[in-house]
């Protein structure tokens, strides 16, 4: 028991000594760390001072070099800016020149368009003139050919013996005013047609009777027909006026025909005179059963049918009918009115 306690005491003393040694070593290490830290801080500060000094020296040297380079760059920049300004001025000048050239080009294009239009118009005139010249040349050649044919025909006729001409004689006409039955014909472009004057007037009278019952006064225009291809356009005047009847004055309605125009519905109208004189025609039907001594034929004739009228007159004279001619200028239709005159037959 005493030995065991003795051994335990020895072990405890040894353990404490070991702890003291460890504690001493730790203290030494701490001291060394502190010393090294202090030395390291001094070294670091010294190195920082050295580095800063070197950096300042290098910075001062670099600044001088940079100043030189900066001066060179500044000169280059100024030169480049001057060149840029010159280029901008040159660009502006070129832009102005381009703008002037564009304006001149637009003006030249306008002038060119006007010249082209004038040329086209002149070309059309020249083409039309060339066509007219060609037509005139063709007409001249045709007229020259006709002239040669006429000259040849004249020479041929001159070489022929003169023919014997039989002259038909009509008695010297004696004009007399027509009071009996009268038939109207229209002769235009050698075409003969019957003009139903009496039937048209009967239709106008029936219109008068209808209008007399109306209350409207004044000038009125109307038309009747067609009858046998003709229509009559007429004007009438209706009004109230004072009249004397049985020695007494009283108001009465008066209707008067102021004018009438008779014209065909379509032209040409009628049968050719050759057909009328050669075969049975409306002329034969119209004259059938009429007394030549009590019937007069009035022919409204146009200048282009005077020769045909003479043939018609000879034909009617041979049948015993007296003929009255009513010449009309071209473009005028058959007209009538209250101031008209009766036909004078021959």
C-alpha cells in the first residue's frame, strides 16, 4: 500500500514537471512569435517605404515620358482635328456642288422633257402633214387620170358624127291659181312620195277641237302623225278676244294656226322616179279615178331633182293633169301657215 502510494506520488511529480516544460515551451514560442511579428512589421514597413519610393521615382519618370508622349499625341490630335476640319469643309463644299449639280440636272431634265414633248408634237404634225401630202398626191394622180380619161372621151366624141336629137315640145304653160282638188308630192334626190297634207290638217283640226275645251291660253306646239310616213309639227295660238256677233260685242275664244312644218320620219323617203314611171306605183293609185280637169298636182321639189321634175311633169301632162311646182332649198322642209299662198298650176 505504501509502495503503491509512493509510485503514485512519483508519477504525479513527473506529470507536473512535464506540464511545466510544455508551459515553458509555449511561452518561449509566444515570445518568438511576438518578436517575429515585430520584426516582420518593421520589414514590411521598410519594404513598403522602399516600394513606394521606387514607385514614386518610376511615377515621376513615367509622367515625364507620358508628358512627352502626350505632347506628341496632342500635336497629332491637333493635326488630325485640322485635317478633320478640312475634310468637313471639303465635304460641305462637295455637298454644295452636288446640290447645285442636282438642281442643274433637274433643270436639264425638265428642259429635256419639254424638248421631247415639242419634238413629239412636231413629229405628229410632220406625220399628219406627210399623210396629207400623200393623200394630195393620190388625189392629184386620180384627178390627172380622170382628166386623161375625159380628154380621151372628148377626142372620141369629136371623132363621132353628131347625133340627131329629137326635141319634145310642151305647150307654153299658162299659170292659174288652184281652187279644186289638190294632191301634194315631194320630190327629193329623184325620189317621189305622196304628202298627205289634207289628212294632216284634219288631224290638226281635231287637236284644235280638243284644245278649245281646255282652259290654257297662249302659244302651243304639238305634232300629229305619222300618216303615210310624214308628221306635221305645228304651232297654234289660243286666246280670248272681243268679237261682234249680231251687232253685239262679246268675248270669244279664238284658236289660230300660226305655223306648220311637214317632214318625213326617215330619209331617204319615197320611190325612185324611174320606178314610179315604169311600173304601177303609188302615183297610179293616187290618180286613179280622179278628174284631171278638177285635180291639180303640187310638187315640192328640191334643186337636186329639177331634171326629174321635168320628166314627172311630162308624164302628168300626158295624162292630162296640171302641175304646180313648189321649189324648196336643200335643208328646208315643207312649211305652211295662215299667210301662205295657193299653188299656181301650169
